[in-house]
């Protein structure tokens, strides 16, 4: 019985360490305006290395669609419904929005 309990505690500790040191995170990216037009979808699910800033999402999208580069310096970022600075680090499960300037009437 003691051995089984020790094994369970060890497994729980190992699982906690593994989840804390996860090397890849998954984020959902909501696309608007020019980003949505380029990708022809309103949402993407992407994987990134752990400890990446939110601006890495923009960089990746521009790498796939270079015509979006004109929006790089004027896009606003949001994570989980809060506007954030470009160097804000992503966390696993975050919902990211990229908001380029829009106009219309």
C-alpha cells in the first residue's frame, strides 16, 4: 500500500513538472479585416514554442502572407479580451486577436 501511494505521488509530481515545462503551446488566433481576407478564415489554431511574445503571431502570419507586412507596425494585439503590448508572452490556451486599423461607415 505504501509503495502504491509513493508511486502515485511521484507520478503526480512528474505530471506537474511536465505540464510546467511544456515546450509547445497552442493558441487560437481570431482574424479581422486584412488578416481575415488574406487567410480566408476568421480563426486559426497555431502552435508556438513556449515563452513567445504575441508579436510572434503577427510575424508568423506575415511570413505566410507577405502582403500583410504593411500592417505589422500598426496592428494592435489582444489576449483573452484584453489589449496587450507586442512583447506580452503567450500562454497555452490563449485567445489572440490581431486588430489592424479599419475604416468604414
